[in-house]
């Protein structure tokens, strides 16, 4: 998963979906 200047729906190993902003602070 490459860092992009956009929002992505990321599924964590916990199985929950979360929105991560790229690039991350």
C-alpha cells in the first residue's frame, strides 16, 4: 500500500474498516 495524497478505506488486522489520510502526519 503506497502513500497517496488521498483518503483510502483501510482494513486493519483487527478486521475493522477505517479511513486513513495520506500522507500520514
